[in-house]
């Protein structure tokens, strides 16, 4: 019986223009989102490559100088020496032999690689720079670099597949199912149908199943197409596990909206009033509650002012300068190249500059940690309040699945800080030992390799969101199906 | 006649449960948003003013040092919140708030508040402007969609027409009725907001505040009018109330959610901004190669020969100015055109992207309204770009002042070759650089820049009224 009604419903839907226009819009939105999301991720990858190529070029240049110098030393005899200060070309050992100069004047770009699904949910990746320059400068300077994006566009947000799923899909679902029972009731066909040997539960279930089947086939089908078109790492298990999770999340989220439509149909009045209520609920759950929760988080745990932090950091800088340097040192600290040739002081300036960086970083680290701490508290609050809105749960879940969440970025930053220490250790040790860098040493500079978050950590953050959506869905389904036996078949 | 139709419509709406709920939610949200916005931006303004004063203190009291070192220590420009940021915070969360002004480098504004917020801040801010842009149209739709189609369904439309009411009278009456119901909800909140603001008086530029509020009110009224007449038009054109509702909600989602993001993505495609890494690599390569292909050091060697010739000397020691300082300043100036080109490219791309998005205002009235609203609130790109430009002008002047002083005051150092000899300056010298003060764009310029957006809104309103008139004229007795 169920099968019969489903096929009847399906035939009926196929004949209405509404279904086809909704599906066409949905497909157009997915295709557009895939195109836009793909562009956004490609741009990031290109930016990372360009930055890396540039800095590697600088280092290669220094290396080439040391090679020439090595050849000269070999030909003319003498000792392969360490460059104390910058020499004019041709004279003396080149800067490339000085580890302090190499470490300070060139940066090593470290990259957070996008996951295979990054293009599906741009998340925070358009404001967090996914490639950072590591050098002897402080980590505070490093994280000041920002991705270049029009703030107007950042405020508007990306048109990615996450947007289609979170914002548009519910509208389409509700548009297809806001009048499941009410329209039949208004036309007077409901009583007639129920005169046949079919229960209202069967009727409702088949109506929902036919709609959900059509809708989800389209979403998942085009999801797969989008993945093949813009996804990366299609040969890795990681990508497919993430895609599996994406499907689970999308199913749970859509089922919630179908269940909501059923609920309103069972308890609601006429079609127009169902439509009003559903549109209102959509607005509240998808727009207002997320904005309220966000406001709550920033009001309860406000981060300190960046402006005050800047003032504090300049005070620390002046303080450090006054304690660690004489005025003279300060001047040459900025301009090593102006130190008269052969002046022994040069070495001390470079040492001083590093000591200075260390002390500034040490003084400011606690202030910066305050920011991170408040931000973590905000995120914990959001994690807790996410259950108020399926849209929040879904957004957190999709960012997590696509690897564009703040959490993964922090995981990356921790590794970058560790690498920064390693880089600093390598170059400052060599520098303090006055060890002359040879061309071969350039192959042994520390390398950065991002280690992916353990799967358990991702699941631990994803779990509550998925579970929350499941419980919400089940709760919504149970209520109307239990209440259905009181349903008034005739129009009031 | 119009008045009695309006009174009937108004009474009916106010007695409906829909009205109570939507009005209550709307009022609560508007008040919450205004209070939160006010609290946030009065604090921000206080901090910004204190910070700008402190940074100048720090500049003056950085301790005696070489003037060029002082330029390296530099200064900060802190961006003030726009005069109506508490109502519409525009791009404030996503634009930097501080520019470091130092020797040798132009810098972008850093400190984007969004980096200090959780992921869900991307759902948008609950601001007064946001509520009026998104919720107000929905409120109008909810209150007005049954105006004609509801009466048609219940059969009263025929009755009303039989009483000799003209179709136009019916339209104006209903528009007045629905409009009044909407205003009853919105106006008190906004009035309260304006009064609180004027009493608090913590906001600067009060001289044109009245004009700003008037312009904003006009823009939002036009926007509300557009949705009001479109709602009545669709209601008159559709047979069933549920169809009216679906069409209108579809249009609302299109204007408020779908179109802004579509326009933004399309503008990113037509006028792309390079990724940071690519942009940085290009600019630094350009700097090293020289703007015109002549590397800075080659250029400077040529300049040195010219200076030697001009003063008839053959070594630096005989020059009447400190040549290290001259060199610093020259190298600085060789970078100007490179900075102008590369930073300018970014600024132009942003401005072009905004213009492309504004053009989509032809199919979406929310876009021109959004642009107008944040421009008048002083939280849009125009304001931000002007801030960046002024910070760069200040930076250049600061560096020139310091290098100039050094070149004149340290002439005797030309002859020395020991690093233990150098020039030192004090607070009096640093005071040659005046404190940074941001001059916000004049309201007249802002309005001129957005003239096309005002025209678009007016066109939309005219079109909406036209469609509504066309729609009610089609109503006749036979077909109802």
C-alpha cells in the first residue's frame, strides 16, 4: 500500500511545475556554490605556493652566493669564513654564510593543506591565513599577516555548498511540504483518500518519503558531482570518510526540516498559516538564534581590546629597548647594513636583536594567550548552545568535516609555534657558534610537515553536533506520529 | 473611503495572533540589538580615543634616539567606529582597526574583530540594520499577504467591490492600513534608539547626525514601501493566500540571502583580488627590481653621482648633508610608486567589487539599501579606504620629517666611519610630527558616491507601486 501511494505521490509531483522549478534552483545553487567554493580554495593554494616560491627564491639566492664563495675559497685557498656584516659584492664571505642573517631575512612558509572537502565549506578559511611565514621574527609578527579579501565580501559570507545546505535546502524542503495535509484538506480530497483502506500515518509517511527521496537524491547526487569537480585528494581514504560524514550530516539536517513540516501540518491550520509559521521558524532557527548565540558568546566572554594590546606591546617594546640596548645599538639594530665594515659590534647587534625579540615575545605572550583563552571560552559556549539551532550544529559539523574550523586552525598554529622554536633554535645556535653556513647546510634546514588532527579528535567535536540533530529529528518525528490519531480530517 | 479601508485593515491585522507574535519578536530583537550595539560601540569609541592618545604619547616619550630609529618605532592609526556603527556595523568586524605606520613599509590594517570571534559569528551580527533589512520585509509580508487573496478566498472581495469602492482606493487604503500596522511596531523602537543616542552624546560628528538619521530613515522607508506594494501586488495577482505567501517568501529569500552572496561571488570573479601570498611576492619582487626596472641601488648610485656633481665634491665627507639620511629617504621614495600600484590595485579591486555588487541592485532592492545604510553609518569601504589612505600619507610625512631632520642635523657624521658615533634626537624633534587625526569622509561625498543607489531604491519603489496599481486594476467582479 505504502508503495502505491508513494508512486502516486511521485507521479503527482512530477506533473507540477513547482517541483521542477525548485529542483532546478537547487541544482543551480549547488553548481554555483561548487564553482565559488572551488575558486576560493584554489586561490588559497596559489597564494601559499607564490609566497613559498618567493621566499625559497631569496634563500636560493643566498645559497648561490655561498656556492660561488666556496668555489672561490677552493680556487684561491684560505678559510671558508662566516660573514659578520654585509659586504659589498665580491669582497669577503657573503651573507648566506651567516645563519642569523638567513634566519632573519628569509622566511619559511608553512602551510595548512586544505582537506579534500575544503571547497564544500569555506568556513573560517577566508579570514585565517593558511600559510604563515616562520622566521626569527616573533610569532606575534607572524600571525599579523592576513588574507586579502574585500571586507564587504567577508561580511556577506561565501556562497559555498554549506550555505546551500544550511540556508537554502530547508527553504526548498519547506516549500515542498508546508501543505502536505492542509492542501488536501482544503481541496476536500483528504477525507476521500482516508475513506480508502489507508491510514493517515501511511499517507503522511509516503508523502514525506517521496519528497525526501527526490530532494536528497538531487542533493547527494550533485554533492558527489561537486566533489569530483572540485574536491582534492580523491584517492585518499580521508576524503571519502569526510564525504561519508558530510552525507550523514546533510541527511540528518534535511530530515529535521521534513519532520518539522510534518509537525506543523499535523498541528497547524490552513496552508497559508502553516507557511507563515514555517517561514518564521526557519528565520528564527537559521538566522536569529545563531546571531543571538554569537552575541551571547562575545558579550559573556569578550576578548580584550586589540587596540589596548597594541598600546601594551609598544610599552613592552620601549621597555625592552631601554633595558637591553644602548641608544647606539638601537640604531644599528634596525640597519645592520650601515655598520661600518669590519666593525666587531655587528655580531652583537644581531644577538641583541634576537634577545630583544625573545624578551618582547616573553612579555607579550601572556597578553596574547588571554585572547586565545577568551576565544576558547566563546567556542565552548557555542558548543553548548549549538543545540538551540540545527543550523549552528550543521555549520559547526560542516566546518569540522571540511577541515575549515577554528579548531583545526589552532591545531595547525600549535605545530607552527613548535616549528618556529625549531627554526629559531637551528639558526640562532649556528649563529652564536659563528658557524659559517655551507651550501650543503641549506639542504638540512628544518622542514615543516603538517600532521593531521587525529580522527578521534575530529569525531569528538563532530559527535555532539550530529547527535544533537539526530535527537532533534527523532523528537520531532515522535510527537506528530503519536498525535496523529486525533487529526481532524475535515476542514474546520 | 481610503481611511475607512485602512482602519478596517489595521484593526484586522492588530487583532490577529500573527501580529502579536511577530510584533513582540521584532520589538524584542530591535531593542536587544540597539542596546548591545550601543554598549559595544560606546566602549569601542572610548578605547579608540584613549589608544590614539596613548600612541602619540608613546611616540613622543620613546626616549632619546636617532630620528630614523624613531621612524622605525613608528606610530599607530586606530580607526574610529563610524558615527552610527551601533545601528549598522557594516564591514567593521571584517576590516582591520589599526595601521602600523613605520619606516620603509606601507602596512594593511590589522586587528579584524572577526578573528576574535567564534565560527558562528559568520551567521552575521544582530544589528538594528540587519533586523530592518531582513525582518522588516518579512513582517510586511506576514501582515499583508492576505490583503487581497485572503479576501478573495473568503469571498469578501466581491462584496467590497460591489459597494462601489474603486480598485485604487482599495489599494491605497490597504497600503495605509498595513503600513500603519508595521510602523506601530518599528517606529517606537527607532525613536527610542535615537533618543538614547542623542542623550548619551558619546558619539562625535554630531553636527550632521540629524541629516544622517533623516537620510537613513528615508532609505529604510522606501525599502519598506517597496515590500509593502510588492506584497499587495502579489496578493492581488494570486488566487490563493498560500500561493501569495510562497511567492513572497521566495522573493524575500532571494533578495535577503541568495542575491547578496551571489553578487559577492560574481564580483570576486569579475574583479579578483590576488591571494595574499601572490600579492606579497609580486610586490616585493617589484620592489627589488625597481618600479621601472632599475633596481633602487642602481638608481641611488646615479643619484649620488648627480649630487656629487651638483655640489662639486668627490667624497661623501664633503657633502653639506648627512648622506646616510638622504639615502634612507631616497630608498623610501623609490618604493612609493610600487606601494601605490600594489596597494592601489587592492583598493581599486575592492571599490570595483562594490560597484559590481551595487549593479545587482537592479534585481535586488536589499543591495542598494545595504550599501546606503553602511555608508551613512560610516562603517563601509569608503570610510575604511579613506582611513588607510590617510594613514599612509601620515606615515610618509612622518618618515620624511625624521630623515630630513637627520640629514640636516648630523652633517658632521659624514666623515666618521665608526659605529660609536651617531646622532640622537629628543621629544622636541619627534613633536615635529603632529598626532594622527582621522578626518572622516564628508556626508555630502558619501551621498554623492551612493547617488545611483538612492536612484535604484526610488526606481524600485516606483516600480512596486506601478505593479501594485496594475495588479489591482485587473481585479474585477466577474473573476472573483
